[in-house]
C-alpha cells in the first residue's frame, strides 16, 4: 500500500519541466511515474493519439515502452494501423478514464501473444487515459501479471490522475506556457500578469488548500481532491522549484479550447465533449475546476441547444458529421464539419512534408507532431517552414485560414 502515496508525486511529475524536454522523454517519464501508482505493475507502454473525426483517420504516436521489449512498440503501432475502423470504435470509446483491458474487452492482453504475455507477466493492463475534449490525448497502459478489475479506491485515484494527465498533455503541446501568477507555499503572490487579477483570490485559496494538506501529510485522496486539474475552468496549478530548492505553485492558462459551430459556447462544448466520453458530472467538475452544479447547468443548456434529452442522443448528435476538421486560428480552436477532406491545393510536398502538413491542418503543434513522427523538434520546425514556404503563407494561422476557405461551402 505504500506505493499509493506516489499518485501525488505522479501528478507533480506530469507537469514538471514541461518546456525543457523533447516529446518522447516527457512521455517516458510520465509512463514511469504512472507505473509507480500500480502496485502489481510489470512494465508498460504509452502513446499520444488523436481520435477526432471518423475512425479511419484516427492516429497514434509511436509508443514508448518501459520494462518491455522494444519490439512491443512496433507491434502496437502496426496493429493499430491495420485495425479496422469498426474495431477501433469498439475499444477506444469504451476505455473511459481508467480501468483494465480485461474488464473493457473481456479478453487478456494480446500485444505480446499468449506465450510472451505469460513470460513477461503481462496478461492484463491497467490504463490511465487522458482524453481531452477535442479528441486528443495520451494513453498510459501498465501491464499486470493477471486479469483483474480495479478496486474502487484505486479507480478513484487513477481517475483523478487521468484528469491531470489530460491537463498536462494539453499544456505540454501548447505553444504558450508562461506563468500568469506565481505563489509561494504561504499563498503569497510573487507575480501576477495583467488581466488575471480577478482570479487571484480563488487561485490563492486553491494554493493554500493544496499546500496545507501536503504539509499536514494528509491522505493522497485529500491532496488530489484539493488539487483539481483546472481552477475556474481556466488555470492549471503547476509545482516549480527555484535554484535554492524553494517550492512555488505557478498558475498557467490551460482551458480546453473546443468551439462548436452549432452554437455551443466554449464551456458548453467542453462539458458536452467530456460527457460524451462517459465522464460523470463530478469527474467533469474536477477536470474543469467547476462545481457539479455549474457542470449540470452547462450540460442542460447544451442539451437544449442540440435538442437532445439523453447522453445517448448527445453522443449521436455529436458524431453525426462524417468529416471533422480542426482549425487552430491564433488562440482559438474550431471544429468544422465537412464532407470534403481539406487539402493544400496545387502544392507539391514530400511524403514527410505531406504528413506534417496534414498534422498542421489537424491543429497539432510542433511538439505533438514531433511526438507522433518520432523526430526532433528542430526537424519538425524545418519541415513546417518548408510547408509554409511552398504553400505561399507566412504562418500556420494563414495556412489554417487558407484551408478553411477550401472547405467552406
């Protein structure tokens, strides 16, 4: 039971030094820390993914593995590529924020094959799934020796961890990661950016709640309960240390930026998307830093606007379009539905550049592209510059706008 306390350590590790690591190093560190939260862990794997739009366009990054043969990563990547859209839709939407592979599918883990699974004591896997409102996320799977279900307390802790995994990944792939407020352990504001003063009192209250529980060595559940993934639906609180070892909590803007073209506000779209993923009102409140009552009200408004009465109808309403295009225009992210797949017309690109262009048009930042392609940030930067030059535009905003005109009716 001693390893359970490391769930709080894992939350801190998710956010630690986000700006200084390359994509795969961050994912490898996340995998190691999540593994420590599963007492009977024998290893694991992790990858980023994008499951917006129809299943034939879903993508995963090349996985990282820990305490497992390197060939396992290739097997997982290739298996996903050849899996039919129907089979993908049978598994991914059922994963939820956490659980075990055997409980979701009724089968033992097959990434090794039966003999190798027994040899490496990997017959099942506990997953922590950080799925964001816009269909992007990170899946961390920790292998275990025998099939089992999660215990209620274990599932509760891992659900909270999954909310932070979602927030950390969203923050990690964001091009803007500068602090808007900095607090010491006593809750004193050492710095606040102009325009964020109205949130200072609420942020300070959360800082004091988190640090008080940590200093009192409260149970992990109490610390995690206070440390919501977001505050006011907008800010992530991230631990930082200066050169003298002093600890600070830093607030960064990190709200989900899904905008629905059917008339939903940003908050309504985010709540609806998380509800579509099967998250409870309480879980959504934890993910967004909102009260359960506020989440319930936002979901009710979304139901009225979309003219649905149940979550089943909501899922059907949100999955009606056959094409989903993600556009990033400055700080806004827009989901546009179209029957035509967007293209950069009249531009000749290499295979690598075409893949980078597809990912740019899907709204992926350089860090996520590097993670999915298994290359360095510098390489991706050079490829992005080449795509923009060949397309005759000077920024990805112009590229997105050019693509938007191509898909507009």
